[in-house]
C-alpha cells in the first residue's frame, strides 16, 4: 500500500499513512486530536483544517464557504491523503483536552471519593487475585512427586495453570530453595495459578479497575490485600475525535480500520493511566495481577475490539453482555504477563456494566424501599427498583456535564470550578475550585450551580437566553452571547472563563434528556416520584453536587431533598468492590441478569416529555412546585 | 552472532549456523540425521564426518585413529563450526531412517491393530470435542439479549469462550442466517466453546492422538462422531540424532538451544504426521479440534518444552506428571486455531503417560486377578496389579526391539521381516514380511523369531556367539561376524539382510533389562510369576509376536503361554480411548494417581539379576524349565 507523509502545523508533527486514509485518521495517529462532533459524517464542520501543501481528495460538503474552499480549507473527516501533505490545524478545530493546561491528560489526580460512597453492602474480602506464600518440603526418594504436584499439594487445591509457569518451574523452585509465592485468581469458577515467584512477595498484590466512559476514562489502583485505594486517575476518552456520542463511535467503527483505531485509543489511555499510577506508587507492572472494567456496552465492545455495529441497528442487540475473563495481554494491556482481565456484565445495548456496577455499589438491588440510580454521563443511565425488581433505561445526554463540548468546560479535577454563588445585587460571582487552585474551567457541578444562580438572579430566562444588561459580565463573544464568570485576571489560564448561550443550550438538552428518561421510565412501570424512597445521583461531578440547584434547573425531580444522595462515580466504586470481592462480582452478575431494559428511543411519549423539558426547570411548573424564580 | 555456511555432502545441503555450534547441530538444522548413540558425549564414535574444506575446532577424543585424524575425520558431536565448512557424511554415520527406502519417514501406514486390542472396558462415547448444530431464533424487540447469550441459551449451558470467537460473532450469525455449529470441548472440568462455524458442520469432527516414544512417534486420526480410526502413521523420532535413550536426550536438552531443538524435532514430526493423515483423508486442519498425547515422561517434557533436567538427578523428580490442557498452537502444533491439546498423566520420571494409557486400554486396573503389562520399548515399562493396587517400574532396554541401533533393523512397517523359521538341516530361512512385500529389514518380532530359531538350530550359542560353520550364510562382515538372513537377490533393498554379533548382543541386553526389571518388581511386592493370571505384552511389533520364541530367548517369563496376550501399541490404544471418552480420560487420571512407582536403578538386586539374564534364555535355567535347546 502506498504511503505518504502528513505533517501537521503548528505542532510540526509528521506521520506516515496509507493513501486514501482521512486527514482525521492521520491526525489521531500523530497524537493530535481534532474536533469531530458528528463522528466523521461531514456535517458538524468542527474539523476544519487547511492544506498548506500537497494533494488531498476533498469531496463536496454543505459546510465550507466558497471563501474557505478558496483558502484550501477542508473537513479533516472527509478529505483523504493523495500525496505528502502539510496540514494546518486552526485552534478552534482542536479537541479541548488542553483547555486546562497541558497536564489534563497525563496528570490530574481524580478527586477523593464523594460522601455517598459505601452505601451498598460490605462484601467479604475475596480479592480476584490472592497470593499464598509456600515453604515447600524438599523432594527425596520417599517423596518424589512432580514439582507441580508438590506445589498443588501444599496449596491443597489443583488450580489450572499455563505452560509458561511450568517450563522453568524445576529451576525456579530449587533456586528459591523451595520458598515461593503463588498468585491465584478466580476465572469463571476455576481457580488459576497465575504465577509463581521466588520468595515471599505476598505484600505486593495489586489490581486496577476502570470505568470507560464515552467522554471520560477513570482508573483506580487498589491494594488487594486490604482493599485500600492507592490512587485514582482520569483522562478524556480521545475517541471523542470521532464523535461525542456512542452512535458516532459505532459508525466510525464500521469504517475500514475504524474498530482497531478506537480500540487502540482506549487501550493506550488505559496503559497510560496504569503506567502513571504504578510509577507514582513505586510499583512494578508485575505487581498488578488483575484488571476489571466497567463501561457502557459500546465502550466495552470497543475495549475488547468486538464489532459494535448491531448495537445501533434495530432490535439493538449487542454481541456480548457477559464477557469472558481473558488475559489482559490479549488486548494489549500491560499488567503481569498472565494477568487476567474481567468485565462486569452489562444489561443491554444501552445499559451497560457501568450501570450494573452502580446498582451494586449503591445497594439499590437489596433495598426493601424503592430507589432510583441516575448516572449522569454522556450516555445517561437510569435504574429503578428494589430487592424485588430492577428496570433500566438510557438517555443520550451529551458530554456537557463532563465538561466537554462546552466553551470552558473541564473534568472535575484540580482547578475546576465546582460551586458557584452569584450576588443578585452586585452580580459578583463567588466560586470554589477543586483543590482550591486558581480556576481553569468549569466542571459539571459548577455549571449546575452557575445556571441555577443565573436563573435566580434573572441573568438568564427560562429558555436559557441571556437577559442581563450588565455590560461588564455579558458580551457578544466569537460564538454568540456569553457571560463572564471569572475574569482573566483571576483565572489560572489567563483567559476569561465564560458561559455561552450555546453552552446553556447544551446543558438544557442534557438535563432534559436525563429528566424525561427518568420520568418516562417511572410512568412505564406505573410509579410516581412520590413513591420513591431514595434517589442516588452518580456522575463525574467531583466532591460536590448541589441537589437544590440540580432540581432548580430541572435535572432532578422536585421531591424531598433528603431522599437524594450524591454517590460520585458509582460505576468505579462498584468496579472496585468486584475487584476485591468475588462475592461482589457474583452479585453483579445476578444484578445484570435480573435487570430489565426498557427501550425509550422508540417511544413517542419520550420525545414529547423531552420537548416539554427544554425549559428551566420545565414547561409544566406543576412538576416543580418548590421551584420559583423571580 | 557470527554465522557460517555449512554444506553437507553428498546431500549438497547447506545451512547458515552460528559460530561454535556443533556440526551435529548444523546437520539436524539442515534436515540431515547423523548417528549419535551416546547423545553427543564423544564416546560412541558413530558420528564420524570428514571436513572437506574450512576450519572446525576439533577437541581431543578417544575414538578417532591417527589415520582418521590425518584424513580430516572428526566427531560431529564435538567439532564446532569456525568458518564456512564443507562436510562429508559417510554412509555409516547416517541414522538409518532411510534403510527401508526414502519413504519410511514420510509414509508407512502403521499396521492394523493387533489381536489383543480392546481388552479393556468399553467407555461411554463422550469425545473430548463435540459439535452441536444450532438453529437460533432471530432477535426482535421483545427478545434482544446479546448474540452470545442467545447462543448459550440455545446450547442450554454457559461455556467458556475466547475473544476471537466473539469479535465477529455479530456478522457470522447474521451471514449464516442464525444457523451455526458450535464446537464444544471439556477442558479440565470446564466446557469451552472452541469455535462457531456457519451452517451445519457436525459431520466433520475429528481428533488425533499420538504416542511419542523415545524411538518411534505414532499418530492416529479418529472420527470423534463414531470413534472410528481413519488412519495411523508412524515415524522414527529424529531426536535419536542426540542419543538413543532418554538420558542422552535430557543431557542434550541442558545444552544451549538443546531444549528447543529437541522440542522442535518432535513438533515437526507431529505436524508432518497430521498433515499426511489429513491430506490422505481429504480433511482440513480446521476439522481437527483436539489432539491427545501419551509418551514417557521425558518425551512429554520435551514435547511441551519443559526443562527435563531433574528427571535424571536424584531423587528423580519430573516437573509435571499431570499437564494442563493447553491450546495446540501454544507449542506450534497445527490443528484448528483454538484446538486443545491434552496429555494423559504420567506416574513418575520413568513411568509415563504411555504406561497409564496401556493400563487403561488393557483394563489391568479393573481386573480381580493379578496381571502384568510389559511395554517393550526403548524405555521398557512394567505395570503390575489388579483392581486393588498398581505398581510400576522401568527398564532402559535400548531401541533394538524397535529396529533401531541394529544393522538391518526397521520399524514394524511394510517390508519388515516379522516372522522367521530356520530349517535345522539345510539352514534354509523362511520368513514373512509385513504386507507381504519384498524384505527390507527386520523388525522386533522378526529378531525375536530369528534369535530363537538360531539358538534352536545351534547357529548361535547361549551367549550369542555365531557358531555355525555354514560359509554360505555366516561370514566376517565390516563390523564383525554376521549371519545372512536374506540374500541380496531376494531382498527389496538390493543388499543382504544380516544379523551381526553386535545386533545379537544388543538384543540380549534389551531382553535382559526387560526380564530382570519384571522379575525384580515381582520380588519387591513379594509375588511370583505363578500368581499371575495374565501378562499383556505391548510394543511396536506389528501384527504378530511369537510368545513361545520370546520366552525362548528369555525376554518373557516361562509361564503358561495362554496367560499371555499380545496387545500391540497399548499406549496408543489408551490414548484413543481417552480421545473419544471423557470417562476414559478421568479413569486414566485415577490410574496415574493410584499407581506406585518403584525405582530399580538404585537396587543392587536389579544389577545382579540383569547380569544373570545376559544369556539365552538365562544363566539360571531353572527359571525357564520349558526351554531346552539342542
């Protein structure tokens, strides 16, 4: 296959790529992330780039102006490489990973676990990998069973093991003077002898768990001996270069090389997070025996490089919900060479292992009283039930609450504005950032507060239009009207931190999707919010979420506030529980089997409810009796 | 690493090899097999080669004459490559694989199963791999579980499966219109879904089993649907280039690159036999789902590339007796990509899976009356017992009975002399060959007959010396006195077929080792031959073994002849039983666990018995009351 060299500016990064691949693909290979909200369909126009030199095939589109065409602009997702190229990427076409500084992807400690954590059951400590130190008796003429049988006799069980552990076992046992540590893991009901190490290494027994979200990837390092969390890291999911929602990702996966491309992006991100966690805690990759994943069904398919096409085709069938335990190395993830990879089970094409994990960690499945779990992410999931039944539904909310696709959005990491208070008189803005750092941007809980306060102060109206005449804070920006939350003098990035009318529209759509899905699901099972004893709110909001404000903007139903608990990343909490307890893993399987999925996308009722919810808090104020703005 | 080109003549085959490797290694890499009975210790002198050109490092040895040295002869096992070389291999230094024509290795159908077959229990038909045809219901909005769960629901079980079967499952099911065949296998108690194929392929469900002997490798193709044997092939084990017994192989394995070298030789031979069997029966390698091995413990270690060093060091501990089920591909064996490889379990360092298989197929383990199984091979094994106990021992007999290391020896394949009768008056020799072909050489049963007849006619004396004055048949050959069994005019090879005094000595040592081990084992458990109800004789003897003559030469004990059964390759029979019945596989594991191994090599009694048995039939004629020669 003919290859060409594509050089990107101003980065001055070059990559060799096959003829006919898109410029977007070339950029991803070069480690440069271009905006592409529509996932490469040529309709969002976010991926404009300019050809400085060379020959690209540029198909017709309905986005570029004649002026832009004459200046050699093209859409990176459509234009294909036909010769060596020099390509210039305008700032506005870049994905905003770097918005809060260069370190967002490679650093950013995740914030501490939120208060709601640990509501679920405490499971028995039965980590998926355990280490056993063995002081073996030496063989003699009276007792000369094989080396492996001797080991098994001391273990008092006959696990499965692989050839690589056996090949040099004779030397290993003798060099170690018969003192070795066996690492054992449970693999779908079979005990596996994963490795045999010289001496006593029982102290070094670690695992990692991950939540692969459409927008955010979070990983956590856990000491399997005592279930302690050593560290958590998160990064944006760079698959976003191929679209912000799962449907665009699935469409991209169907393109040539699309599936391996998306797969490699997530594997690279996981490896990077593992590498950082391990380095930070002075561990060795060999100390990590097991890795466990949760994520929505599409993300799990892409992680395992399973074709996800049928997820988006009626009748919406995933290839798997229950993934087999495999070796991490099979998909290129670097932990201990024979280390095992587990995925919690999903429920359906649009309610995945993340929801199963959330139901596990909140204990929703074992309460007598009715409860709801609302996981606010790019793909929002709602689970409803108690110890007798579980139903679930999904809502495509978009990435706004994860700080993506909004002008000054960022993840809930150091420097993110997470609380906002606006003085109605002087319009002074008070805010609090995660870690107390200078503000770099706004995370989900910050947007919720800001919008509620702006409504309260009359800065925006119920449709989300900026009404204020305050010329100091309200202005016409490059992309329409915007409100300056933090002036550049106070900001950590040196630029004003703003909320645009487009941002407000994005958040309105997101909250409407979540609220209406919850509401329609309730109606489907013939329940009302009054009958609900508890609502768990999950999502990557940092340490703090103001429930009052979330009700005010119409994201959450207007019921007694004490019924709400904010549980943070409940998916990651559930993943960790399963990592340190086989009992929790078994419970997760029961939950996934028990939970019924209800498809809303084909419901007219859902569409009607969604449209009605495109107001703050709602077109029907009777639904929000406690909410009254000036 | 510096590499040189070594060219072998008269073959004119060249190979690139690293500096300092032996000429023997170079020859093996070039596919040329040189005699090396001592396994590369420089003591047997069988591997003489002549350097025509170039520079080899030739260490001192006690074998070569000054004359030979001056003619540039050296020992291939000691001399190392120091420059490009041209090496001449004299005919007598070649391993005698080609003695019965070019086809011995690549062809030679194994002879039909001998009469004793099938004495053991008939196990339930539960093949290690089975195929199930599924006509799946199509998903709809009411029934949209994942594709894999749908498959499992129709199977009515939840097997383990690998990622490669899942990745394109969505397309496969739809392209096949939901009609597929699942191949299932039992893997140490877990059911595995090995593959999913479009349409109904249940008819094509095959497996292979192998007996890896020190001298001979035998493989059998079996239709798993009906347990029928489709074909059997055998080949010499070319590891013999590194010594004829297991001790020399283990020593070679400890040399640099020795273990992979021995491993590759057996894997290549297995692949070649599989390829031939599959081609002959117009199958595809994808039709072979499982492969099962038996063999002595050293051979199984080398097959799996497990370091065998500790087998020959006191207290004689193998690394494994019970090998895990692995994928055939893990060791480079080509069957269905995810096809599974099983090994029957062994008992100890010197009583291996072949003995377990023999005990299984003869039913020794389930008889009320006492029985013995004597497996006559290069490593001879004896098992003794009944339904209450099993003991075993081993004897290093050498490869003579397998037609190796003797002047005109050959395996029991087409053209081998398997029966001999000598007219005591005229010294005329009558013989019968396998397949009725022109005689090419002599196999084990032929040697037993020939020696018994020569003793009977007074051609040899009880110590094995040629006595006859018949100048037509007895003569001084290149390697001492020899007896011409078939004149070249009648032979298929165009050369006289002879038995030398050295051959007789070889067979005498082999029979003495087997007899004395059996005898000492009996005494160890305080039993006498009189108490034995049944003796099973196993070995690669072809269709026929004259028990009377085997007793006459002192190979077998002198008890009632009706108590003997000749069972042929009982190891391969047991392997086949396990291949077509999980019940037989489980029984084999029980047998191996139950059987006690008794080490004879450290017994003075065994040495004394062996020395006493170095006569025909024995120095103590009271042990052989029925045997009287003229």
